C-alpha cells in the first residue's frame, strides 16, 4: 500500500504584525517569538510537512534606530542559520505632531511636540507576491500566514483561484497570538495561538545592545 505524500506547508511571517499582536495580548516587550518552534507547532496540529519558513520585517538603519538595528541584525542572523528565508523591507521615518494643551490660567502657548516614528513599507506586498509565485510553482499545499493583515485578502483569493486552475486542493490559514477575541485574515482558517503555547516557544536570547535590554519600547 502506497502511503499518501504529506501536505507540504510553508509558513509566512510578518515579523512586526506578529510582534505587535503578542505585545497587545501577551504583554511581550520585544519580538521574542521563535519562528521555528511556532511553525512546527502549527504543522503538527494538521500533520503537515513543514518545508520552508519565510520571514519578512523592516530593519532600521543604525543611524535611525541604533538598538533596533542591532536587535534585528542579530535575530535575523540566528534565523538565517536555521534555514529561514529572510526578506527585509524598507522602513521610512516621519514625524507625528502631538498637540499639547495650554496651562489653565496661563497665556503661554506650548510648542507642538513632534514624535519621530518608523513605518514599514510594502511588507504585505512582498508576502502577497511570494504567496502567489510559490502557488503557481506548486511548491506548497498549505500556507500559514502569521499575520492578521486584511490587506492580504486579495492575495489569498488569488491563491485559491490559482489552485482551482491547477485542479488541486489548497489550505490557507492565518495564525496569531490570541486571547480568544482576536480575528485573522478573512477567507483563511484562523489559528489562535494561546498564551501557554506562545510563551513556551520563545527565543530567550535578547539581541539588543545590553544598554537597551531593560527597555520595553516598541520595535
């Protein structure tokens, strides 16, 4: 009797989306996830053969953000050594103006406060392109997207269309840290990652420069 070939699965990680979800629901101070451990956990639930992990994130320059530049440089090197495909996306910085109120009873006007923030550009585009390209090449039967970004809906729909044209089944899921109320990408199966699963699968190495390791500000 010939055994069926295990379904081939690729995991796609939106690094910042996953981090901000974990910070919100699990109070994680920095991107502490272990992508290999999380990928294996999901694939074990369905009996899939994990064939590839792809990770997407922005990395600020050393000049723009010293400690997050070095954090990501270290973490990405560690992931690459485990065979993870790494895709860096552009980070652009801009200023958000915060309005300040005047002191009651005073005529003094306070200057507006400007906060410099970094924003990733086109992470969803890179994930969408790779989802479609690898589907066309029939390199996976199941894709797990570690993200809750609804901008990926068109790509998800196109992947299903590609699979239909190839006359083959396709499974798409979105996986994310969850307190039970979180939602995933529409048209995918939602895989809720509970706190115990997430916290048992951490990368305990802190790649930030030591003088920043006690801080808990955002990536």
